[in-house]
């Protein structure tokens, strides 16, 4: 088995690329989930208003 | 497809099944791709371990282009047939595509430094991919800048369709221009992939995993957008009554 865990040249570039990709994807996930929570809250409020 | 799913109840039923399926497949494929890509594939003869950057860079690039293509098709369907679901799909895809295009540029830059000796070069592939990223940003900015929802949707659709012209430039730039630093196609070639199976397997696993992940994100955002539009309609009704 040969992996980047073994000492090798340019490891910092490999881990930086994977780390930034993970960060970008995680950020997108958080944005999507927060957006959903906001929309849900707004819809519940408007439905309450409409029901009154 | 869009006609069938244009009914919100049908779309909801479809999304309820498709979202967990996409999420589950994304997790499995990305986990397998990371295992093969980081720990179970050999370093490249010339590039050494930096070849492993390819397993995130190339899927991000493919998605940056594929999502834009899908966005432009959805915009075309909205523009011609006025299917609201097509507009919801287009608007839901934009930030997802922008993030993947950005990840392609960032990971490519990190790969470029040890391989070419520079973070960035203004060659046709890199420049056209940067334009691709800016097209996503332009689409989102245009839609956000116009208050009238219908006008925003139509203007965004026109921009998305015009921007389609950049896709073949990105795809064929390495063939159309000489003296490029960026390498040519290695997977989608007339004579078959030119990379070894031990590198092709993690690449395809990651590409499939990223695709399902993007599918999850777009469908999830579409459900949110439908919810937000419903809330906005209720708000308009309430304000009209007041």
C-alpha cells in the first residue's frame, strides 16, 4: 500500500487541496441547511397569519 | 420530465425518494473514492503523490461544467414553456455550480504550483474556467439585482443560455490553443482513457460520488425554493388583504 500518509514530497499540497475542498463542501452544506431552516420558519409564520 | 414533475405534489413525492438515495450513494462512493485515492492507488511516475489532487480537482471541474449545462437547459425550458419548476431548478443549481467551479480553480491552483511551478497562468483552460465561475456569480447577481421575480427569472434565463457558449471553449481549449500548460483530456478520449486503471477507479468513484452529492444539494434547494415561494405568495396575499 502506498498512500500520502507515508512521508513524501509535496504532501502539504495534497492535504491543502483536500482540506479546502472539504471546507467548501461543508460550507455549502451549512448554507443549504440554514436556508432550509429559514424558509421553513417563514412559511410556518405565514401559514399561522393566514390561519388567523 | 419537467411537465410530469411540474405538479408540486409529484415533485415532492419524487424528491422524498431521490434525496436520501442521492445522499446515501454520495456517502458510499466518496468514502470508497477517498480510500482508493488517498491510500490504495500508486503515486504517479512523474507527479508523485500530487496526482491525488486529481481525485478532487477533476470531479469539481466536471460538475462546474455539467451543472452549468443543466442550468442552461432548465433556463431554456423555463424561457420557452414557462415551467416554474424549471426556473426553481435553475436558481437552485447556481450556487452549487459556483462552489464546484471555485473548488476546481482552487485545487487546480494548488496542483499547479508543484507541477508547473506557478499558482496561476493565463492560459485558455484556466481563464475559460474562471469565466465559467464568473458566469455563475453573474447569474446569481443578476437575479438578486432585479426586484420583479418574473423579469429576474427571464433575464437570468437569457444570461444562462448566452453563457452556454463558454462550455465548448473550456472543454476544447487544450486542443484549440497551442503552448498550453494544462494537460489534454485523459478520460474522455476517442481512443479511450489514457490513465492507468488504478488511477481511473478512484477518479470515477469520486466523480460519481460528487455527482450524487450535487444532486442531493440541488434537490434539497429546490424543495427549499418551493417552500420560500409558497411563503412569499402567502405574504403577498396577506399584504393585499391588509
